[in-house]
């Protein structure tokens, strides 16, 4: 069932796309909401996942709907399936 | 500086997370979002600041918006200072108007008299101070100036800003040449008796002492040198004849006379702006008759006279009033008329004798004078040859 849902998501481009540029920028496309955005942590709700961007001096820009660009000194990007977070 | 405006905001409160959700849900485009100890800072466009402000109010958040300099904010700033806008607009219009208007006519070449003649000529063609420069047909004006002004040999016209330049090459002065070179006769201008003749050219056709009629040949230009040789010359001379001239002078006892009231004279001032005269007075004059005398003092800038100035009109009221003369005054008046007539019209004549006849009736005094005068009656008449 889960693989079926994954296939449909892939077919209709509903997956989240995360692009990391060096340690300066992270672009998360196809996301739903911004949960938190402080200087060290940005939490983004993407399709089925929560993307956490850790770093220093982080700022968030949402130039177009459904996408978020995080700028600053990126230290790590973690992706956690929603509902499985410990 | 952005075009449409940018807002820097600082939002404080407990519901920052909900605000972030709202920003995302309502597609409020933000940049540089950063939360620190319950304070959200960032930037957004001026357009997006309104829903953001509404969201802050809904979520009971403290907010502080600071607008960056932008074209929109500059326009808004200017809109609050309409004087600057109006001044700039008026200035632009004025510069555009003045750079397309004849402010000065500069005649290059020739003397002052020629310059005045050219300015007068241009005025007759409708080109004066204040004329709209693009409407002037320089080619047409140049041709008509060359045709109608004898003292102009060549002319070129061009404009530089508000100055109309007329570049002229004056015609070389030709020596005075007598126009009377054709053979001519001298004929009598009126009836009379010849008393004296001075003939410098031609042949006297009537003897001194004889009477002549108007149009009769006095001196002939056809001179017979021999039986088979005749030459034609210009007749020159003075033929004096005695004749009578009758003049009647009348002065009615009651007549209208122009009375000028100098004491009631007043001045009216106008602001002269190009060809426009704007009155600088509010009271309108009565329906009286005035004799007027104008004087314009124009403003000058760096030695150049501007087409703006103050026009002063001196108005002196006058009226025609019936004047009643006594018989003595009327008689004096007719003799005054007689004296004027002799001074002005018979000054070239020698008055040999005059016979006066004064009649007085109920309407006025009438003086009839018969002059016996001697004057030159010769009139030149060209001989038409085949």
C-alpha cells in the first residue's frame, strides 16, 4: 500500500525536493508549512516528512508558494518521516 | 531602492508559529525570516505587508513595520507635497513653451534701420514676440522678404531656442538715377495768363502775356533742328501764370468742438506678456471718449529685452460740446481759417491781390475770398513715341 502511495506521489510530482547548495543554502520545494525558523533551526513540513535544517544565522525566504529557501551557514539537514519522530 | 517598496518588520508575541503557518497559507512572500526568542524579523513587499499586518492583529502580536525607500514611497512623499509636483509641472511646461516661442528676434547683418524694417515686416507676416516657432515657415518668409524688401539681397532664417535669427546680406545701395529721361512736354495745369517763363529744356510754345487753358501745351519737347531733323527732349522749366482762386470760409454760430479735459487724465497699467495685455486694474472706465498715449517699459535680463513688461496707457477724456460764437468771434474764426489757408495752400504762390466778401446771416459768418495769384502752372507730360 505504501509503495503504491509512493508511486502515485512520484507520478504526480508530489514528492518534496530538497536541494542543498554548499553549506549556504537549502531549497525545499513542495512543502506545506513552516513550523519554526530561528537562527539555528528551521523546521519545515514537507510532503510526508519534516525537514530540519540546522546551522548558524539561518534565515528563511518563501519567494513562491510551496517552497522555502533557507540561507545561512548550514550544518546539517535531517529528514524525518511524519509521525515517526522520536 | 526598490520600485514597489519593501517593508522590514519585527513581530513579537507568543503565536509566532501560527503566524508562520498563516504566512505560508496565505502565500505572503517573505525574505530573511528569522525567529529569535519570540521575535520574528524579516522583510516583505509593501503589497504583502497589509495581509501580514492583518494577521498580526488577528493573532494579537506586537508588530513594527519600517518602510524602506522606494519609488512608490517617493511618489507618496511627493503626493503629500503637491506644490513641488505642480511647480515641476509648471516649470516643465514653461520651459517647453518658452523654448518653442519667439522671445527675441536677432537680425544679423545690416544696420539698425534694416533690423527695424525686418522686424516690422515680420510683424506684418504675423511673426512677432510670442509666435509659436514650429509653425513658422522659414522658407516662405525668406522668399517673401527677398521679394518685398528692396534693401535685402539675401536672407536666411533659423532658430536657436527662443531666439529667431535672421541672417541678412543687405543690398548694395544704387546711385540715385533720374527717372525722368523720357522726352516730355510741359502743359498747363490750370487756366491762366502767362506772366513769366523760365525754360531750361524744350521749346516755349506760347508767348508771355497770352492766356492759356488747362491742358494747353506750354513747352514742347519736340525740337525742330532743321526742316528734316527733329529731336525729342525732356522739357524743363517754370511757367508762371496769373489766375484767380476762390476760397470760401465759414463759421456757424453754433458748432461742436472737441474739449480735452486734462485735469481728469489718468493712467492705466497692463502687464504686457508677449502680445497679451493683462489689465492691472479692476475698475472699468466709463463710456467717455479718451485720447490715449501708450508707453511700454520692458524687462531686461543680461542686456536682452524680454517680451514681458509694464504697459502704461495715459488716458485723457474728451468730449464734443456745442460752442456758441458771437458774431465777432465767428468773424475772427473765419479770418483765422483764411490765414491758415494762405499759409498752408498758397505758400508757393505769389498773392497779387485778394478781394474779400463777408456775409453774415442767422446761421453764421461766411467769408468768400477771390485771390489773384501768380504761380508755376507747368505740368510735365511724357511724349509717347512709336
